[in-house]
C-alpha cells in the first residue's frame, strides 16, 4: 500500500511517469505469464504441482491487476476512462478469480496433509496397541490380515479376531487398523463400543 501511494503520487506529480507506466506494463505481462504457466503446469502435471502454486497464481492475478491500474492511471490522457459498471465488473472478476484460487490452494494443502497423516499412520501401525476382539456372532471382517479364530466350547463358541491395532476410540466406536496396513490397500475396521463385542488390548 505504501508503494502504491508512492507510485500514484509520482504519477500525479509527473515524476517518472513514463518509466512507471512502462515498468507497470512489463510487470503486468510477467505476472500474467506466471499465472498462465503455473495453470498449464498444474493441468499437465498435477502430481508435481507445488502446494504454493495456487497462492502464487492468486498473487500473480493481484499484481497484474495492480500494475494494469497503475498503467491506466499513468496513461489516463490517452485512454478512455472506464465507466462505473466496467470497473465493478473488472473488480468482481478479479476477486472471483482470487477467491477460487485460494479455495483451490486450501484443497491442495488439505489433500497433502491427509496423505502425510496416512503415511504417518502406515509407519506407526506397528507401535499401536494390539487388540483382540471377541464376538458371539461372526463380524464378517473382510481383511485378509485379520484372522478369525473360533474359540470356546461347541455350545458357547466365540469368534476371536487377531491382527488388529487400535487407531482411536471416538463417538462410541472403535476404529482399528490391521498389521501391514497401508493407505493404498488397507482396511479400517469400525466396531461399536458396546456389549456386542469384547475387546482386549496388549502391547
């Protein structure tokens, strides 16, 4: 804002007006190229897009718009003035673009954070508490890493499930991972925290 005030004052006082107009045009062009190239790379190589790319694009849009307005101010005598409606449309388009880019950046960051958390879970499965779940009825756990062992007598047979690791207890439910769990092909097992199952934990 201080730089904007300084440049506007210099333009109004006609001190270096031509230089400011020329440099503002160059800066607007460079900012536009940065935005365009960043968008093209994000479309062609989304996996390699840096987390800060959407924010860089939003900054590029703002800088380009600022430079265009400085250039317009410096060449007011040579260009037709914009009407109030044209300025409103221009401002709305710029703010909409910046808002969309900020939302995009937030989504990209959230996805990256989720992948990192999943990787941390994968690396930490072996350190989670072991769990054995007992149930009078088969639970139908589909993971091959979880073993269903029938224990007890014939009259009071109980299914015991081995190979589980406690992830968290939340909302009245147990969330389990299993030995060898990975984000790609792992299964999260959710069981109620009630009398339908009995859970034993051990290190």
